[in-house]
C-alpha cells in the first residue's frame, strides 16, 4: 500500500469513530432526558440533582 | 440549557476538527521526501497529536474526579471520573489507531513493544477501557466507585511518564516537535498553525464531550432515584 492509502484508511477510521461516538452520546443524552421527564412528570416529584450514593456515604 | 451548550461545543469542535483535516491536506506543506519512508502518511499527524493532547486533558479530568470522589465523596467528582474515563478512551483509541496506521506505513510495523511511549500510552488507553467497561458491568455503589477511583488515581502516574518518554528514551516514536527546549522544534510555521488549530478544536470537542457525559451520569442518577420511588423506596 502507498502512503495515501494508509492516510485514507487512518482518517476514514477516525472520522467513523468520532461520528459514532458523538452520535451515541448525544442520542443517549436525549433518550435519558425524555425518559426522566416522563417518569418525573407522571410521579409529580421535584427533579433533584442529588446523587443518593454520595449522600448516604458522605463522611 | 447545559445540554444545549455542550452540543454547541461538540458542533464547534467537530467543525474545527474537519477544518484541520482540510488544511492538513490542502494547505500544510509536505515533508521532505527523503526524510520519511512514507511522506504522504505524515499528514496523519494533524489529528494524531491533537487526539493525544485531548486524551491527556481527559486523563487529567479523570484524575481530578477520582480524587474528588475518593477523598470528598463529591457527586461532581464521580461525574468527572466517568466523563474523563469515556473521553480518555475515545481520544486514546483515536491516537492509538492513527499511530498504528502511520507506524505500518513508516516503520513497516504498527506497534513496537520495546518503545516506552507507545506502551505507556497503550496502557493508559487500556486503563480507560477497564474503567468504562467496569462501570457498565458492576452495580453502582460506594465500593465499586472507590475501586474505580483508585485506578483513576494511580493510573495517572502513566501520564507524566508518557510525556517524558520520548525525551529520555527515544526508541522509535518521534521526539517532540513543539516545546522541545533549546534545540527547538522541527515544525515549519504553516504546519505549526494547522497543528495549533487541530489542538484547539480537539480541546473544544473534548470539553463538549465531557460536559455531555457528565450530564448523562447526572440524568441516570435522577432516573434511578425516580424508579426507586416507584418501587416504594425512600
């Protein structure tokens, strides 16, 4: 293989990696946000940023 | 709101990364044809070095988050730990992948097990992989968080070790091209500009990813609490 082929393989791999990673993260964020909004509104509870594990074990 | 600003940073960073690629191909000069086995493949460098730089930022975030969780039981610290591990894994894999392809073109082999820089950076990426997979496979609790934070704290030792590796033992990985001390770097002005744009873009991109990852962890915790309420817990 010549240098340009290696270069193309490298960049295509990285572009695919970055695109998949970013799409997965953004999609995950939106899905969880939608689920949480639905659950919290159906229960009528106040949204809290608290981390229960941290609260329970704070020294 | 926080989610939107993270997405804006992701978009800006991605645009900058693609601009770097375009400039690297169209504008940056070629290297001397007799100085490299594969001069064309050298252009991998415009993403390889900024990706490694972004990985170091992510590992610093991982270290800070691990320390904040381990010593202060800080929820912010845990979110930083999770985000740092995920971002470190992604950027580490980009740097390792691009380095392997360049090594195959330039050295005739994708990896050299005797090179300190390659192996310490590979270990760092494996550490991030362990933290990401470990968190997904273990139930969330104070014991598992403590264990992963300990790995995050001690694993950071590899970062300065990786940084100085080519200064002390230049075996196969090229030495520093910027900030090389009195000897100066081997980079021409135009190459340095493209590299700088790449580093800046990857920095913005990784900050966006860290913010969105922290938000996901926070949302997951809230969702878990809400489901706990439904199950009758307090």
